[in-house]
């Protein structure tokens, strides 16, 4: 039975995720600021950012705790790891601490998010689950629209370390909030079951789960093939580095917000699979738009809005579907889904600059279209548990 404080819990989860996502998304815009603060060069900083994604590979193994010990335990573990990570920079403002902070923040985020998504899946029927999960995803756009500008405000007035101090305080408050508000609900388990990889074996033996993981990987890869290079494209195409890229960042943030809001309105009525399919089709078809409306900054921004809007619709609609593929291993599967998405991010970031160098922006657009087309082909294989 859903607890009376469930709506308050969702609000707290949304605020916590906005803070965590702000930590993750602030690095790109303020990379030079942080580099100067810790005395590192750009190459080393890029290595730190890339290495932080590797932490998600550990997440699924720890996330099994949320399937065994309860969702609350998984949330608290993720928040403690995140808080320790950002706190490390405060007491040790050096490159090594910055690298560890990003690693721990990424790992903590994946653990907390998987436990929250599993908790929502426990409390809300599948037919109504999409609305709540899409509300929680507003935190991703919210971090870019509100959190990152607030970080800039703090840095300008209190120095480059100030965001980490603020995030540490928010982390401590988040731990207290989850401890007090989220009930200790025992999860069903087999007698004698231990942390032995049983759920990973179940995932590997479930084709729908594997196709769902492949779908997440492909969608994120296609997005990051563009994300890694759109700034370079706009700079070289229009010569408006600061103005165009700044405007693009704002457009992307509102496109993400619009995509998350759209999913909340339609996904439960229209169907998770059909919403994903529409998002993929729009994203694939949008690949041809730069060749028709990309001759101006305004045209390029219109295309970016459509591209990121349809991507966000696809990804956010996939989350409630993934929560029902293996209910008995819900937290573990969602953590593996996050790991697959992070691997897709790394793949897209690796391929993006190389495609651009080899064939210009056209190569990136074609690559994004092809991986999303493959995602559309395998989508019918991603089915909820009967």
C-alpha cells in the first residue's frame, strides 16, 4: 500500500536528483574554472570527466542491495557515497580528489536513482507509473536550467569550491530526509538468498531485458554523437561561439523539459512502447532537418530543439517500461540500464569527434540516425513481464 507521505517523498526525490544532476552537469560549462582551481590542464580534466562514467559499471553490483535489503537502504547508500565524494574536494582541493569526487558522484547517482525508480515501481501500478517517473526526470533539465546557473552565481561570489560545499550540505540534508521519510519496506526474497549475482543471471537469461539494455545504449549513443560536436559545428558554421552555443544550451534545457513534460502527459494513455516508437521516429526524421533549416543560427536551434525533445521523449518513456520487465530484480535491472546508458554516452563521446573529423557534421547526423533506426527495429522485443 502506498504510504500517505508518498507525494512528499516524490518532491524530495525530485529535489535530491536535481542537486545530484547539477553536480554532474556543472562540470562541462565550468571545466576551465575547476581546472584553474585545482591546477590541472584540460587533458587531465577531460580524463577525469571520462573516468567518472566508468563508476556506473560498479553500480549494478551494489544496486542489488536495494533488491535484497530494501529500497531505502539502496537510496541511503547512494546518497552517502555521493556526499562523501563532493565532501572530499572540500578537505582536499586537488586533482586526485576532483577525480574521486566525480567517480563517487556518478556511482552514488546511479545507486540512488535505481533505488528510487524501483521504489516507484513498487508503489504505483504499471498503467499509471509513467507520470511519476517522468516527473522525477524533470530534474535532469532542471539542473541545466536552474542548477548550473546557480553554480555560476556561487563561483562568481565565493570561489570554485563553493558548489562542492553547497552540494555537501544538500547531501547531508538528503540523507536525513530519506532516513525520516522513506519507510523500511522489506522486499520479497528467496530463503537463503545472498548477494551472489542471482539477479544478474536472471537479466542475462531474459531476452526482453537484454533488448531493453541495448535500446538504452543505442539511444544514448545517438544522442552523444551529436552532443559532443554540436558546439564545434555551430562555431565553425556560424562563427558565433559564445552567443550561439550559449543559446543552444538554453534551447537544449527547455527541449529536455518539454520532452519530460510530454511523456508525463501521454505515456500512460498512449502506451510506453508506442511513445518510445514515436520519439525514435521523430528523432530519425529530424536528422535531415539541418540540411534544410540549418543555414542560420535560428534554424540550427530549431533543429536542436526537435532533436533533443524527441530524444528525451524516447528515453523517459523507456524508464517505466524497463521497471516492469523484471519486477523481482527491479533495482538491479535499472542500475544495469543506467550502466548501459553510460556506456552509450562514452561510445558517443568517443565516436563524435572522429566522425566529425572524417566526414563533417553529416557523418555525425547519419550515425545518429542509423543507431536510432536500429533501436526502433529492436523495440518490439522490449516487452514487460506478463
